[in-house]
């Protein structure tokens, strides 16, 4: 597990981040040798989640739930001739204005952490390294995760949850056009609620890529890994062929197709019923648990297109793949669709629309079929947001938006959801140094943006 995960749980994430940056700076000849960019903002606001946190739908009257939020946003990037680092860290305190934490009500107060890190380094003339890390810890349902990654989603109202993903990749040039790809990915999802299943995955990959031209390339990548759940595990292997190409002005698109193979084991606790006299028979704990083993295979693939211009950015994609079914406690076959677009009007106003949808289906008949459905569908989810950001002054920013969230689930404790939410916030610049920092997910990608004015 990443050190960042355990540190964030203790609330000392900022200390670790600053210490790591100091060590990084101490390891280079001088900070003047690179391009250092830093921004530190403070944010405060309120959002209304409708009856999203209502504990028992159908037994309680719908009540609006408002949550106040205040925190910091640190963005930093540091570029050297052969290395580029970008980091974004946002701790925030949230307090439910309508929840008291007593009389059976859920206390929605707590601290959230969001960390994104990107590191690209040319280790030698032929060997390049790429690291991406994302961490989110929240005491409430958090739907502010960017939708520019095809991660299937399932929403729950209940308790603190932590999501962490670390991806490390090495690219070794074999010839001028051919490269060998080696990498590993680790993910962890934990939940405070005992009804949700903690999930951990670890996978390695091996691949080959060939540059047809400067902008076009093909690749073949195979992965092997394991999904671990509280009551089971799954060994998963995948293989895929992909093609990527540039188009238009600063546009890019890619397509992938392949197959997956999964061997799953699910442990179930047997229900022991009393005999005719009402006496429970003695049961050996080792025989009170049964194991269900299933093997399954299927197709996987995806399509993604994006474009980053000076005033307009957009990204859209679809993916079908095997998934760890985070919180569901079993491997699933998942479809996910995501899209976002933003439009800037000068340097002051930015408008955006984004949304994502996902669908999880049972893989290998591991889940009992919900009564009356005749279907292996486990969960469907969709969310959309309209948002704006208005720079009132040079260092003062007003943000806001409206979201709609919908979910239909056949698996407890994931519940049927249908509600609206809105948010309004104010941010101001505390400190800045240099131009606007690079984004962690966009390390090394060319853009059409102009440098900030001095």
C-alpha cells in the first residue's frame, strides 16, 4: 500500500507532501535549474444534496441535506530537462448543517483529502518512466471525481470511504519505432460501512508498441493480476490491441479491442436452520462456509477522443471491461461512458458540462439472481453536472453548479437513488509563484494555452 494512503488516514498528508517536495528539491543541483510553479488557494462553500443521505428511504420523509465545506487547494509543478513533476492536493473540512449525529442520524462531518500526482522522467536515452497516483478520502458521498477516466462507479450513502490508485510504467525503446512496455497497477478501496466489501487489486502488464508515424501508433498489451475481496478473489488476465492517432488541431483519439479471462472464487456463509424441535444443530465453522468457483471470459475494448484548445476542451469515451466491482464484493463485467466539455470566455468565465454512466453485470453467476428480475444486472449509475467558474477579481473566484444523480441497484447496500444537488463556493488565491502549474494527468502533453501574464 502507498505511504500516502496511511498518512492521509492520519490527517498528515500535507506534511508528507511538503517533505517529499523538499527532498526532491534537495536532490537536484538547484531549483533555478528547473521551472517551478506553485499555487495555493483557499475555498469555502456550501452544497445541498437533497435527501441523498436519508438513512432509510421509504420510512423517513425526504429532507434536504446541506453541507458546508472549507479547505485548501495546493497545485505544484516542477520541470527539469529530463523530469517533470505535477501535484495537486486538496484537504477540506465538511460539516452537515442539518445532521446532529444523534438519535440514529448519521453525522456527516469530517475531513476529506484529494491527492493527484504525476511524474515523468527520461531515465536514460532509451528508458522512460511514468507514474500516476490518485487518492480520495471522504466522509460523505463525493461525486467530484473527474470523469476523464473510464472508471465504473457505484454510489452509496454510507460512511467514510477511501479510494487509491497507483500506476507505474516503463517504456524501453528497442529501435527508433519499437518500444517495450512494462508496468504495474495497484488499487485499494475501503469503506467504513461493514455492508460494503473492501477491494484491493494488483496487476502487472507487458506490451509492445510500434510508431507508424510521429502521431500514429499501434500496441499490444497483456496483463495478469488479482482482485481481492473480503469474501473472495479473482484471477484475471487480459489481452488487447490498440491504435491511437492525432487528428485536427491538438486532437487525439484511440481505440482498443481484446479479451479477458477470469477465474473467480466466492466464499458464502451457510445459513443453518433449526430442526423441528427448534434446536440449532452443532456446525463445524470450517464446513459452514461454502466456496463457489466460476470461470468466465468475454470481450473488452474501448474508444476515446479528446481535444485541448485555447478556449475549448472536451473528452469523451466508452469502455467495456472486467472490473473489480468496487464495494460489490465480486468481479463484474462493466460498461462505462464518460464525457466532459468546457468553454472559456477570456480569462474570467469558464462553463462546463460533464457526466458519466456505468453498468455492472454479474460475472460467472457469482451473485444470486435477484428475485423476479431474470437478469444478471447488478447496478446502473448515471450522474451529470453543469458548472461554472467566474474570476471576479484576479485572485477571487466564484464557482457553482448543478448535478443530477441516478442509480438503480439489485444489490444491497447499494440503493436506488434519484436526487438533485447544487453547490456554490468562493475561492481566493493565497500564494502563487511562476505560471499556472501543469495538471498531473497532462504531463508532457502539448497544449494551445498561452503563458500567464506577469
